[in-house]
C-alpha cells in the first residue's frame, strides 16, 4: 500500500531530523526540571510535577505539529523532493495521507517517550502511578493527531511560516471554543447566535482532548469519553485531510 | 501503434497572482517514437520544464492532451513506464542512497526483495556501490546526479524523461550521462530530454524540437534540419600574386592578410572551389580549405533570431 510506504519514509526522515531531537530533548529537560518548580509549591510537589509535565507534553507536541507538521508539505515543495514523488504512479491523496500517517507515527513515538519519562520520573519522586496519567497523555496525543491534520491542510495552501502561524491560531481558538458558546448564549441577536454556533461546531474543539485535571485528581476517564474523543479526532482529521487532498490535487508545482 | 510520447495542442497558462496569467506553453504537437533519443531544446523560460512537468504529472495542462504509450498523462498508470530525472534533483537528505532507491522502487510496486536486488545492480551501474549506506547529505553534486539517474532506472522503465541532465556537470560528468543515454537506447529504451547544451544534443539525438517562448520554432530529424549544407568557407594561402588577389577581390569574399598568410572567407562551397582553382592556377600555395557546415547551435540561433524578426515585423505592422 503506497500510503504506508510514504508514511514509513516520512517517519524515517522525521525521526532523523535534528529539529525533532532538539524539541524532544528540551521537553524531557522540562519534565525533569519540573521537580525544581515543584519544590516551591509546598506540599503540592507531585501535583506540580504532573501539571508541568503534562503541560510540557502538550506544548512540545503543539510545537512539533507547528514546526515539523506545518512544514511537511511545503518542505517537499521548496526542496523539490515532490517532483520525484508525483512522477511516480501514486495518487496525490495517497501522498497527503501518507505524510499525515508518517507524522502521526513521529508524534506517537515522541509522546510515548515523553509519557514514559513522565511516569518513571513521577514514581521516582514518590508519586503513585495511576492509569489516568496514561489516559491523559493518550488524549493529548489524539488532539495532536487532529492538529497535525490541520497543519497539513495549511501546508498545502501556504508557506511554512504562514502554515505555522495558522496552525497555532487554530489551536488557540480550538482551546477556547467554549467561549463561543457562552457568547452565543448571552447575546440575543439570532444572526450572531447562528454565526457563533456555526463557528463552534465547525472549529476543532481541542478541549475534547484535555484530560489533565483527571490525571491530577485521579478522576477516571470513562470509556465513552475515550471513544467520543478518539472518534472525533479521527473523523475530523479524515475530513480535513480530504479537503487538503482536494486542494493539493489542483495544484501545479 | 502508440507513440512513447504524443501531445496534441498542449498548452499551459499559469496564474501569476489573483488576476494575472502567464502563458508558458502553446499548441505543442510532438510525437516521440519508441527507442528514440529525442532532444527538447530551448533557452531558459522557453517552456521545456513546463512540458516535462506536464508529461510526468507534476503540472496539469490547461489546454490539449498528452499521452505516454497511449495512456493520458492525467492517469497515474501513465507514470508506471516513466523514469523521471528532474532538473536540480533534491533527495531526502537524511536517507541513505539504498533507502532512497528502495523507497522509489516500492512506489513502483516492487517488493522489498525485488527493490533490494535492483538497488545492488543500479548502485553498481551508476558507480555508487561503496557509498550505498551513506546518508545522501554527505554526497557531492555529481554523486547526487548519478543517484538521480539511478532513481529513474529503479523500475526499469521504457521511457526516460530527463530535465537538463547535462547542466552543471563537468566535462567528465557530461560524458558519463551522454554515454548512459546512448546505453539506454541500445537497451531499447526511449529517452526524451531537455537541454540547452546544444553540442551534446547534436551528438546523441535522433530527433529534436526547438522551443522558444512556449512555441515550437522547429521540429524534426537532425539530418533533415541541418541538411549538411556548407554555410561558409575559409581558405588559407601563401605566395599569392597581385593578379590573383585582384581576381579574388572581384568575387564575394573578404581577404585578410595575417602573419604572411592570406585568409580568404567565402559564403558558399562553389565559391570556395572557384577560389581554389584561381589560387592554384595563379601559382599560389593553398595551405588550408575549411568548409563550415551548419551545426545545431547555428541552426538554433538562426531559427530563434528568425522568429524574433518575424514577431518584430508583425508587431510593427
């Protein structure tokens, strides 16, 4: 299957990229250094470590999507490696989905390493392992997989810089979509209500993947929550990638 | 029988910005026979790369049609028989030469095992056997170009489309590529390549198309285009009497005295033979007789100049 061949190549290329190693190295450093900040918060060291470490995984995952993911397609165009690919018997959608899967694999490995370091470090610092920590990391990963699809969509349309900025903007808006709903409720204007509700449902809701508080307070994440968030990420990503493929199909290089 | 490449009224208009458009190619009609070396010539911006990008599926033509062995270029199946070498080839720098070739081979449907056996053969063939496990970012430009040829050969295609394969190479590198093109023809393959290194094209091509400003200026077999016609002649003689020089001056010649020798420039072969007779019968000594025949470069410049004159005349009317 050509999608998987492209995915494998994309993964291999990304995993050897120095940028990935630097981002991953810094994120691991932040997780380990969280103990220093943890000491400042009297009696809450472990919660602080968990809070900062999950925040670091989230932040560095977003940075990965922004700097590697958003440049994924543009880099192929700018470096002209796309010429030797499109001249092969492959569909352009296979290229888009292949690049996406390759990047998701890269994210999976990065998040797995960061998550493992977090769990080991947390236990070494005297914490008790709870399954919700893994659940929260998994959900962050699903959110990053969706963000990665969005970054690829932008990468099909604009330069690496513009795609990176747009990806961050969508992520920030996607973390605040609940405000749109609140704004719609307090405003009486029916047009405003329709517009804000349309934006609420259209924009990706990254809060669906934010289960950090469940990890802090050892609150269990229900099976329904896992299912809903996973299906949401997969379906949303699929349609975003379809749109990206449609745009990419029309382009000349 | 279907041609290796056939285009009918092929045209391309690019959008430059929101409102602007730029024509890169107009009404291109070519037919490339199988097992032929076909040169696609033109200056920078003539439309060569645009045509090649359309043939290899990188660009979508806005007008006309193009087929590869009878299959329209918008079908991905048409690319199964193409080996493509783009101009200024870039690779995935962090992959090794072997990984890169395996990747391209598998995209053509080769199994990992088949790809690996082809890789050994190809690396040997392009002289990169010893560096197969090195990352491509360590390669020189010449090595990358050779790997570029290798990636085009990985699936043993019937048609090679090469964009400026000779540009930027030193004389040895150019010779290697020329020999490789001739070798492919010997193996029954078709080679379609663009170039502005006309001397190289003349050495190896069966047929050429000259392009300027997106339009075909001239097209055909090399021998038909050049006609082997003498376009100028030069005679070098010594010991010419004043009478002989006077007789020669009456002809359409230019005479230049240089280092005790007389250089006589004429326009036709007939005039050169006539001047030779005059010199010899007048007691002069003929040292050299050089007949200058049209080469591809002369022909190209004349064609393009002619086209410029024509367009200038049309615009002044």
